[in-house]
């Protein structure tokens, strides 16, 4: 099991150059993209048999390098039962032998959508090292106290004020505060994981794992087109 413990590093980040689109001052046009500089070789023969082990290696290397300010920041996409999508940034907290774990409010939109439709996607993008990982899978409750309602009956601001009063917290407070009863974890158990490395030629390396019970290690590994 991998839990996130790291020291933050603050490094300068290059900014995209934009200008008003020609003949349309209300639109923006992004000027030529910075070239990728990654020299790493990525292919089915260079990755580990398990995507979870491969992610463990990449994430550990990124954290140790100190080049990425928030490697744990991940885009989480969910959808309603009718297929209306939504996405947001959450913080990845743990990797175990089943999947990827994050914590959130069980009364939030993301939790409600995961209850309706357990299919979810996560994307890690580590711009400074020109790497990305895409995860598709099913979501499962990691933990929730028995009797805790999934959909809260109280107004969010009212709950927040009650928590502040209970624990003596103000806007300027720091330190540890016990999590509220409606806070808990979700685990995304992957059935597909893609690893991406940006190349100067734009012929990017992409390797995908697909869950396949017929294989020796339970995963089919293949190269994708750039």
C-alpha cells in the first residue's frame, strides 16, 4: 500500500502565451505549445506487469524528484445515470492493492453521481516531467459510518457553522480537526490504465493496460498510437 507523504517544493512554472484571436477580440488563441523534453522510453516491454505497480513507481519517482508541485492533484470525472458528465480536481490520497483512493464529502455532487453511476475516470497530469496517467474504473465506498445519510438534510453552510462551533475553529485556525461524519473515502478500482510520455517529436509514447482475466497477471498490455 502506498500512502502520500511528501515535502512540498515550489518551483517556477512556465506560462502559456495567449493573444486575442485575429478578427475576434473576445476569443483567445494559444500560441505554439512548448516542446516536450522527456527522454524516457515507454513500451509494453519496459513497463511492469501490473498498472498499480507501474503507477507506484512513477508516482514515487515524481515525488522524489521534487519537480512537480502537486503530484497528488488529479482530475476526477463522474456522470449521472443519464450520462451528464462533470469533472473536478481532487487530491489522491492512497494506492492499495485494489485501486486509487480519495476522500470527500458523501453529500457532494461527486458522491451522489458515483452512487447513481459507479463508472469514473481519473487523470494525473505532471506537466513538469511531461507524463500523464489515465484511469478508468468502478467506484466503491472505502468507509462510511453506519447510519450516516448519503444525502444531507441540512444546509451546507449550516453544517459548516456547527462544525466550527463544535471544534472551536475560525477562518484563521490551523492544526488538526476531526473529520465530520459525512466525510469518507472512495476507491476507484481500475479496469483500464493508460501511461503517457510526451516526446519532442509529438510521437508520444502511450501504453494501455486492460483488465483481462485470461492473461497470466490479469492484464493485457498494449501500445497505443500517439
